[in-house]
C-alpha cells in the first residue's frame, strides 16, 4: 500500500472555514466489521462504508488474500468468504495497521490456525498486543512468536473468564470476535465500551451471536454454532466529526457536520462549551461555530465515555488560539505528543512534561513518558514544512495549516488518507486553499 507514500498537501492559510461537510462511516468500525464477516461463509453487506479510506482498502486486500470476495458499490461494501483459502496474512499488508491481529479468531474457527504479522500502525507508543495474545491463550490457543509473525493454533476455541488489566479497545474487539463461535460462555470483564464496539456487537447479533452488555464493563458472549448473512449500516465517524469541529472553531468559522451524532460526542461537546465554542444539535448533524474569544481548559484523555485520545490532537491545535493556559493529560498512549515539535516550528507555545498534570489514575505516573502538555495561547501560527507522524496528528497539522499565515507544506498524506476520505476536497469545499502535491 504505497500509492500515496510521497504525497502531501500545500495549504495557504488564513481562510475561516464555512459550509457543510459530511462525515463518512467510522473506519474504526468498518474495518472490524469486515474482519468479523469472515466468521460466516455467507454474504455480508455494509452500508455507509468508508470505501475510499486507506485502512479499509488495506483490510479488504488482506481479506481477499484469505479468500474473501469484496465488491464496492458507492458507499456499500459487499463481501462473502465461502472458503478460506489461506491462514497466512501477508506481511506487506498485515504490518501496515493493527487490524491483522483481529483475524486470529475467524481464521482459527475456519482453518484451525492463523499466521499473523506482528502489528504496525501509527507511531504513538508501543501499543503491545500482549492483552490479545493472553486472551487467545485463555480461549484455548497455542501461540508462538517466530521472527515477524505470531503462529496461532487451536482445534476448538472454548469460552473462558477473561479480565483485561486495561479496557483496551482492540483486545475487547478480538475477544468478542473470537468468542462468538467458541464452545461455551466467555465472560469479559473490564471491557472497552466505545461506540465502535457497540456497533460490532450489533453487527454480530444480527448474524446470530448472543452477546450481553452489563453496566460494569462486563460483556458476556455465549458461543453459537453458526453465524449468518447480515446487512448493516456503519456508524458515522465520531473522530472525523470532532476533527472538523475543531477546524471550524479554530479558524473562526462556521461548519455544519452532517451525520455527527450527539450521543457519541457528549464529552467532546461539553469541552467545546467550556472553552466558549458554540454548537447547535440538529436532526441530521451538528453545527459548530465561533462567536467570541476562546478560553483555556484542562483536559484528561480516557477510555469511553471519557475524552477520547483521538480528539486530543485537534483540540490542542484549537487551544493554541484560546486565551490563557490549557493543560492536556494523556492517559491512553504514552507517546501521543510526538507531533508537538512540528507545531512549535509553526509558532505554537507548548511544553511537554513527564509528570501527571491531571487528577485521574494514570498508567504513566512516575514514568519518563512525556504525557502532559501545557498550551499557551492565543498565538499566531505561521507556515512551515512539517511531516505527519500519525493519522490524528496529521489532521491536526492540516488545521494548523488552515489557520497559519503563509503557505505550509504538510508531508505524509498517506497517514491522513488512512482515516479521512478525500480530505483535501472536503476542506476546499469549506473554503480552505489546499491542494495535493508530491515530494
């Protein structure tokens, strides 16, 4: 997947964003639903699928290598896997993101074995998959690591009691997918409960799975013998919605985000209100707009329903335009502030600290990880040539380019394309002066 590896964006900043933009289906949901479709040999239809997003393209290619038939019809993805022809996930595809490890369950159920590359993805920390491996072993797998691969085998997955040390989204998804066809009952405690996980559960339930959700982060999966054809609409992407909201307010504009869902953005919306930003919830989306001076805030990221770690980067950019000192305490990933250095090149006044500048429990307390940031505003950003380190930081750099004076060159469009469909076209539609370029 190297088509856009040398692509970037040129942005002439200074234009407030105005107008309407439609967010696509959530890539963090659609990719997992496509993986889960391998649990059946029948046809599955995904509507509102973000078919032009790179991460879904990568996942589709992996599934096709394993035996899936994948067809695209506008925003509908149609897939079926009557026969799994291989249990080997090609390294050149499987190492590009962190989806491949989720294929363990479907491959084990269909073939009894899985050969999975050790995951890659965005450079935002170690992001180990030990939770995944330990859970698979509890479900009855044997896992060995050789070179760049995990070799996983099981005659029959069996239900188990699994407690996650941390409510990892990926591990929760893996356990749910792997347990649907396991023999017996799986009880997962301290599970993640993000909207994308609820979407996965609804998808599997439509296929015939039995999955219960309790109020104390406990998910119970009763194994069934077979799963069936399904038709499902992917939830809108809450990360895209938050990104465009921050871009609209930071640029002192007025943006209506079609398909933005209030239920999935409650914590984000409260934070927008606290800084003096404005929004209006409508039946088909949410309008975000700037009316007066923004004020500082203290934000601590957390698992859902807390402030999402993927919202942190665009929010930081927005707070460079707020009066006063804002504090961000990152508790989910230890290296999520790797993008700050480039922002300082553009004039941002941000300092990083390895101490916990927040009141909640933090896994990185008493560590050397720089996981707290102090943002001083308001400052005028200026143009620069910067390179994208990861997906969410990438969109934040686009926001910085939109509000900065002069022409900025943002290298690394590939990362942004992993999570945003036709982002340059959408920003141009809102009034940004942006174009793709090669370097």
